């Protein structure tokens, strides 16, 4: 049993860290304040080639394995959370189905420029009335001629307002519930496809989030992604594991950076004649954080390994995401307490970690839903075990 | 002439790594190692020369054990395909001259037109290996270049160097050695394809015996006696009188301390 | 004989020997007194006039004279000094200032001779008959003390920690040593331009006034320059101002700029982050002026004033001028 990354993986991590430190970290505050998509940074970052992380080399990608990509997501999470959301959407959710099911023509038209950062992609699950409850999807896809007509509105779409293409979850047969869902590729410029209201977010500035409207949008047959209609949920599960572990590691990165900043603060800030780091109640916050952070990270990488080994791991991925994101909420809360009154000042970085951390709670599924699923599974099968 | 450039690199602790003196007197250094800051500048400068003269041959060399391999991987990631590790761990405790002799032995056979190195390494801050290699090879050298211009047709290298109070422009015929100062080039962030290539690269090794050298005898010329912490200062005396009385008090204290003499 | 000598490489700027040279002669005289050595100033090229000036401070002056020795060029100066060692024998120690020239020349010379070499030493002492040098490592986060275990000790030293010596009671003797070198290829100067405008270099000045972000506009920095003028000091700048293009890199004090040891360092509007303090924390007396009472710089200072730099700095310049007039 080895709890160690390989030398290759360590080298990769150092390279990504270096890129994040040089390109992204100096701009975190500015990105947060601008609260817009940082196009210039996007182009610079795209030029490094990381957007092709999970795609085949023939399309300009890197064909990296799951654990390697998780290392990437973790390091990326140390920078701007909003920018990280834009990048991960592009690397994973926004291009996954296109890459896996798109025709060669679609891949050349959409995937290749996406990997270069020239076309921005996104995925559309959430609607006004349905978040975790995919069965409640009301966007419809109706058969017509050699294609489908899509109608509906999607909400909370990362980079929806600026996307060049999106993968839309729509129901082809409402009577079949979860088994009637399918994914469709819709490209910008298709008549009836428009961007609606933007959401002004609490945090994760650096991605623009909003509504996408499908008003009698016609797409040809080849835009149905997946072998035949009705596979939507099955395909979603395939990607959800990765999304959850990615969210877990992003949360670990946020927690770690928030506490790293708090550590520096505690070592310098004096109260009653000595640095506050010398007081027990402050020290215990760091000690406690260390334990929970290590545990969250281990759980996340174990889940990543299970995905890579193609083991049955949907529950482990849920556990990882839930544990890490809850740890993260606690970490940014404690970090804020260490800053005391200064946590309330926008000029300190603490408030940004605090705001950005909040999104990890629901990205990849709300815990209130996950806990229900996990509890039921636990009762059914008696919990997890070492593989 | 077709240029042949050798870049000398070293892996050192990150500039941000914590360094402490442990209770028993030895150093405890955080395990964060990177290719030395100035060496990355030298690598970038070499890549720039090649970009202008595409038939230039580039190679990077590092002397030592495992860390030398790490430095060379960085060179590959940045764009140098030909890299060599010279020697082994027995060099890790060698002094600057010991390292310089190993590098010079290899370079004598390699016959570079230009050798580029960082001005100084981020661990010992000695700024010695570059000029020592040049001395051992008997070629001209200049340190701390902030600008570099190579003329392959004329077979010369020209550089700018900031000294106290002026900037000098120096020129020498090749072969020559130049060390890199901040501002000479901005090291690129490696693209991921090169990172993957570097990750998988098999770094060749040239053993000391092949260079006709024996492992250096540690402590032969220089012997470390002890480590000491950085100098500390007694707590600051704040001049808390209201302005402008505090300024007058400061001047009085400076006169007293002899700081205005 | 040579092995009982401590050689100090004289550095000349314009027609004058640098202050650093004088301080290293002071260092050599201190070691000499303790260990029974004889200090000798070594002048490569130069003039009789400069040699005469050195003879006021060093009991021996060795002037290497020959074609091609002016101006400084690393290959020729290293060869000339190596020739001196060959004919005269190696000294106990060779001290060169840790200036641009010294750092460029001394390691090449050490390689030609195969001696031990240490750079940027800040303190020197004798322990058990061997020269032990203290020098910063890891950017100044720690210091090491290294003994020259065998053979001559070649080193460059930061002059800031050594005293300028008093003139000798009796003038030293000068020996002119003819050096004729073979034709050696080297780096020739093809152009030079002044960057100081005649002002002192921050790395060599006795006093330095530095401005940081708190003084980072034209009006405020003019106050820094004025205070520097009042103190006959060089002007320094923090990394923030240099990275912003507001001040030249030659003024940067700190980890990626210059590490300096003046007798007086005045930091105005500088936060005092470690990358700056590592560049000046060996200064003899440090004054910090900052509007933030929690600023880190106060931890690296001897005296501190909390206040608006735009108010304090001009007042300080005026107060300094007043005492100068009285003196």
C-alpha cells in the first residue's frame, strides 16, 4: 500500500503550480473585482495547452489519466475560483460529451477549437424548477424531420452568456422520466438559441453565469450525443464521479489557501503584546484544520484512484465531495475568525475565500440530497470497505 | 558559424522555501525545489538565440545526483531536448570549483560556442561556477548580462552588463561564457505538451569515470564549521512624540549613534 | 614572504579607490594584527598616484604594470594575478570587494589557481590558524561559517561590515611588478553609459534612503531624493516601485535587487516584507517611517516613526540640514 504520488506526477504538479503562480495568482483580486470573464487570461492560459487535458492527442489534447487531471484541478483551485470554474467547465463538463459522442465533423468544428480555447463550451442541466432532481427536467426535444426541436430554459449555466456551444440535457419522452433524457449539442448562432438573464454571484467571479433560452431551436440528428435517445442519466453518472472529485479537490485547495493566508496573518498580527498564533484557541484552529484537510484530501485522491481503476465508486465520490466541501466551509469560517474584524474588510483576501467556498456546497449536488442517497445506500449495503 | 550552446543548470530550494537551523545545528530546508531562478533565465536566453538562428544546437548540463535530473527535466519542459546529468550524489557536497571542474571536463569535449549559466544559484548564492568554468576552459567570460546579442556570422557575442553607476556593452569572439542576470529574459511557462515530454524523459547520465575524474574529497579546500541564524536586532525604539518633536528626537538619537558622521 | 601576506584587491572607480577597498584594507589589517600577517594592497594597472594613496593605508602596495591592464577585463586581470602568484608565491588570503568586478574576477582567478573560494563574505576571523569566513546562504535566511581548510583563501567580501582604517603612521612601500601577458581574448568594452547621473550607487554608499509604495509617486519620491541629498546618501527603491517601472532596477534593494550594508538605512513607505529586509537587514542603523503602525518594517528597524511620509520625510531632511549647518 503506497500513499505517494509518482515522480512524474510530482513533476506535473510542480509545473501546474508554477503556471498558476505566475499567470493566475497575481490577478486573483483583479478578477474578483471585475466580476467578468477574464478573456486575456483565458487566452494566455489556453496557449499552455491544459484545456486539452482529458482529450485525445489527435485533437490537440493530452490524454491525461484521471489522477493526473485531479492534480491539475487541485493546483488550479489555488488561484481564482471563478477562473477555475471556467477552465474546468471547458476541460470536463463542457466538452466531455462532444468528445465522446460527437461525429468527426462535430469534433473538428467544435472540440478542436475548444481545446485551443477559441470556442467556449458549457453544459446545461439545471433549470428553474430542477437542480439535483434531473427527472424534473422540463426542457423538451421533439423529433422533427432529420433532427430535433428544443424548447426550454436552463439556469445557472457557467459561461452561458459567452458560450460558443453547449451540451443540453433535454427530455425526449417526459413519460419515461429519467430514462427519457438525452444530451444535445447546440451551437451559438442557431436560430432560437439566446442568452437570458445573468446571475450576479456572491463569489466565483471570473466566470459569468446565466440563463440560456431555447425557443424552437432545431438541431440535426448528429447533434444528439450518445447512442440513441434516453441515455442522458446513464451518461451523466459517468461524468458525475469525476465532477464530484474535482469539486472535492477544488474545495481542498480553497481551504488550504485560506488557512495559509490565515497562518501568515496569525504569525504577524499581535494582540496583548504577542502574535495571536501563540494563543491556544488560535492554535487549535490550525491543528484541527490540518486533520480534516488531510482526511479530505486522502478521501478525494482515493476516489480519484477508484475512478482510474474503473472500480464501482459513485458513493466514494459523493463522500469525497461532501466531506471536502464541508471541511472547506469550516476552514474558511475558522480562517475568518482568525482575522477577526479584518475578515469583514474587502481589502483582505479572506473575504474572497469565504465567498468562493460557498459554491462548492452545491456544485456536484447539494448535500441534503447526497446525504439522503448515501444514507439509503449505507442502510442497504452496510457502508464502504477497502477495495 | 553554426552555434552550439551549453546551458548549465542547478536545482535549488524555492526562493519561498523555509530555511531553519535545527537544534543540532544543521539546516532544515522545506522540500520545495525548483530550477534555480537565474538558470531558468539562462535557458530562456538560449531558446531565444535558437529562435533567431534555428540551426543552433542546444544542450543543458547539470552536475550531481537526483536533483540534477529534476533541473534537467525543467530544461526539457522549457524546450531543450538534449540534456545530460554529469556525475552523481558524490558531487552534492562538492565546492564550486569541484562542480566547475566536472562541467568543464564535459564541455571540453562538447565544444560549445557559447556557454550560458545563471549568475548565482539560489542555495549557496556563490556566483562562482560560471566564471570558474570559463577559467578552466580558458575562454572569455562576462557575468550578470541584462541583454544578449549573438552574431553567428561574425562569431561574436555582445552583452550589456550593469555595474556600479553605468551600463557596459561588452563584446568577445566565441567561444565565450556569459552568466544571466534578472532582466535578460523572462522564463516561459512550459506548455503542457513539453511538461508531459519532460515527465517521461529518460535523462542520460555521464559518470565521473567517463570524464576522467574521481569523486571530490569533501572538505579538502573548504570545511563548513557551523551555521548561524541571520543577524537579529534589538526591538525597535518607536519615537512616539507628536510631530514634529519625534523628528527632532530621531535626529538627536542618530547623532548619538554616530549614524550621521 | 607571500604566504604571510594578505592581499587586498584595489578597485578603482574614476581616478579614486573605492570605499570598499579601504574597508577591506581595514579588514586585512585587523586579521594581520591578530595572526602576524602583512597586508598588501594589489593594484592591477592603475597609476602611481593611486598606488601612493593606497600606501597611506596599506604597509605594502603591489602594482601590476603592463599593457592591456586598463580598463578591467576578467581574462587579463585573472591572468595577471595568476602570474603574480606564480612569481611571488600565493598569499595566505586574497580579499576582493564583492562588487560587480570582484564577483566577476575572483572566482575565475580561484579556478586558474585551484584554490578554495568563497563569495560575499560578511565577516572574517581566524580560528586555529585558518581563515573562517561567514557568509549568507539561501538569500540570507541563514549564514554559514566556512574554514579554508588548506591552501590560500581566495574570497570576495561585502565591505559594509569592515572599518575604514586610519592612515598608517609610516607610509607603506610600493613595488611595481611588470606583467606581460600573452595575447588573450576577452570581453572588450564597446560602449558605456552612465546610469547614476553622478549619484552614488546604492550598493556602495555609506547611507541610503529608500522609498517604497507609500512614497510611490513623483511628488513623494522627490522628497526621498531630497532627504538623500540632505544625508549625502544614495537613493534606493523597493521592488514594487521597480516592477512598476517607476524606479530603475539599479536602485532596487532586496532579494532580486541588491543586498546592501550601509551605515544608515532609512526606509520610507516600505512595508518590510522579507524579500526587502533580506536585502538590508545587515545595515548598521535602520530607521523606518511608515503610516501603518503594524508594518513589518518596524521589526527590522532600530528607530521607527509612525506617520505620513509626505510630512515626516521633508521634516527630517530639514532637521538634518539644520544640524549639518550647526556642525
